């Protein structure tokens, strides 16, 4: 069974927020809810990078561990979903999530937050009808054999979604083509062939690298 995952290639993300717009359009996300957002690191510096962030559908999801009502559950293909009918809006999942994925529609008196909302990998959620499912959780593109719209609409294909092994293979090929000495993986035969180059002086290493890439 495939295990579905997201991955954002920071070398390709151009901070266009197309993924954010696609998510809002596909799921009719309420105002103030950000299921997906683009975060820029080292803003204004030469090494500035941007990355698209949402629920990462963790293998060992901390939100599931802390939820007092057990509203979270994981599908057979590794997607972490939740039952809004069981959610009490306590916010424990928000404190536990390292990605800030859980979102709450309101901040009322006495800490009332409303029902939690988050990325569903466009896999919907528990409901009695398609209409109710869409109203509560948004689109269920997975049931239609489609990937999340955020990934499909990414203009530079920085945001990848799908089976974890396939996503990893795509990223690995990208790293290899970028000239990474070991292809982004430890123990790669290519790194053994080039180990001698690492022992050269910095100037010689630069000359070696230019020769190899030429």
C-alpha cells in the first residue's frame, strides 16, 4: 500500500503562493484558515529560500498522540485525517504539531476556538454524504484518483505529492542532476568514486569539479 507524503523542493519554490490559492479554491477554505502557507527563510539574504508548508501526515503524528477525544485517525495510505464531530477545539494538536498545521476558525472568550481544520491531502473526511464531506473537509480528490490540487498546480513542480517512495525517487534524481557528489544519499556508489576528489585542496577540488561537470 502506498504511503502518501508531501515534499517541497526549496530549490524550486518561487514563493508564488499558487499552492495556497489552489488549496483555498479546491476546498472552499473559510476566511482566516490557512491549510497551506509559504514560509520564506533568510528573507532578503543571498541564501533566501521559500518552502510550502502544510500538514505533513507524519508516520508517528504527535497530534494523534495528544488529542483527548481521539478525533484523529490514519488511512491505509498514511493520510492523517480527523473527525470534526469529535473535535472539542482544545488546541492540544496545535501545540504538538511542529509544522503549525492545525487551524482554528475563531478565538472567542474563554479560549473557545471552534472545530479544528487542517490539510486533508484532499482526501475528505468522515461524513454521511459527499455534500456533507465537502462542507466539513473540502474536496476528496484522492477518491477520484487525483493528487492534491496544491501539488498539481505548482508551476515549478517544487511541491511534490504522492507515494513516499516515488516522491523520494523524483527528488533524488533532481539532486543528482544538480551535481551533488553523492546524489543526496549516503552510501551511493558515486560518492565512493569521487572520494579522492574530497581530499584535494580547495583550489584543486574546484578545478576537478569544473572538469567533471564540463
